[in-house]
């Protein structure tokens, strides 16, 4: 992957974008899209769109959600401490002692998630998972007055972790679920802009997936696509303690290539087409079974209007919904190629499953 492409990924992932507060990520994504798309726009919900080959047919939607899990200030105490709620699905055990970055009234500010020291916890307390209501954020304020000059109820933030290169092709950051998907669909659209496709391509950075697939519902309704492919992350099972989980979710390895989903949420013709593209181009790929509606934008896209021929391609992800998720640059690059080659060949295809 080119260094300038990695630089875009890094700057995009580092934006603070909890569900409902995706504006910074949206601006960075649209800024990048301006360099190649026929049309770049947003909608009232906050979704971002990059259109390639406007006027072509069929209409293809490529979706990756741009929101991430986060925190929201719920109360400011007289002593200047901040109680908070979580945005999206958190492992509560991750939170104590973490440094947070909040979007303040004027500037971002740093705080620390506080909890009673372990030395002072009763034995039974030590055995229990901590509750959010027993945690607080300490920004170092003297009192409520000083705190309210900096933040307010409803101010949102994230744990303060940024993009880092690891060994080989692996990279770590918070928010790869799913800004890695938002990155992939935009880069696939960029590649398609150079390929003279027949289809009209709508790359979409959807909002509010972490609280209910909301942006996918509104954006897909507006586009009314013939074909929709969502890109999200899925569980890598190549780490210790995952043997039992493989029986539930299947096997998925880092650097093993795209995870192509199969099941009732997925159009079988489109699934076979993506597998054929991978085989014909000697591209590594993995297949994962999805026996019901997936917890991804693909679920919302499939059920739009009269129904959409839907696919789901996932990026193997270690430590999902933690502040240090790990994905592979090579997996993302292979998915970009898979999407571009698949969409380039959709003209005239019939997607009725029976």
C-alpha cells in the first residue's frame, strides 16, 4: 500500500467520531473524495457520499460506517468531575484508568477515567465487572464552574489512542471498527474511477451504525441501489483463547484476505461472483457463514425499499471494541481490489436468487 494511502488512513482513523458526532471523520473522508469523485456530498443524517461514473447503470452502493464507540458526559459534579454514559457496545473492564480525549466547548481536552483504587475495594467488589455509573472522568478541574467552561453535558469523546504501525502489515488504532471499512470503500471507488466501469458507484461513509444501523437505512433509501456491498470488521480467531469461539463464528486469520460472508443476508449470486473474482485473480480470501441478519450495514441495505442484492465483505480484526484494534494493511488492500473488480463486472448480471 502506498505511503500516501496509509497517511490518509491514519488521519481518518485518528478523528474523533462517536455515533452522532461523526462530523470530523466525514470532513476528512469527503476531502479525500474530492480528488477523484464526480460528486461529493452529505445528507441531513450525516452520511457522506462519493459518486463515480454518475449516470451509469446499475446503481451500486459500497458502505462502510464512519462512527465508532465512545463516551458522553452525562453530569458535571460540584467538584468538577464528569460522570458519563457509553455510546455503543463497550467492555466495561476496559475503561478504568484510561486516558480520554473529549471534544470540549472550544478545544479537545484530556481526562482520565477514575475509580476507587484496588487497595480500597472490598473483596466482592474486586470480583465484579465495574459499572459505568461507578466511574468518572477527571479533567483536573477545581470545581463545576471551571469544568463547565471547558465541557458540557452531551460533550462526547473517545479513549486517547491513535494509529500505530506494528510488525509487518499489521496496524493498531481505536476506531478501525469501522473506519477501516469507510477507508476501503472510498479507496475502491478511487480505483473504479480509473477503470471505466458501466455501473454508477456510490461509496458511502454511513453514520450511527454502532447504535442500530441507522445511517445505512437512510442512505440506502436515498440511493435506491440495485446492488449494495457493506464493508465491516469481523473477529479474527488467530489469537490465544479463541479455539472455542471458532465453533461459533468460524475461522478468520490476519493477512488471510477478505472475509466474504454467506447466508440469508447475502445475495447468493453476488456471493459467487465475489468468490469467482478472488479465484480468477489469485487473491486470498476466506468465507464466513452468517446464519441470520448480520449486525452490519448489510442488514439494513438488504431490506431497503423492495430489497437490494446485498454482499458483505469483512476485515479480520483483533480486539474489537477495544482502544487498540488490529487490522492488516494487506487484507484491506485485497478487499479494495476485490470490490473494484467485482463492481467493474456487474453490468448485465441477474441477481434473483431463485
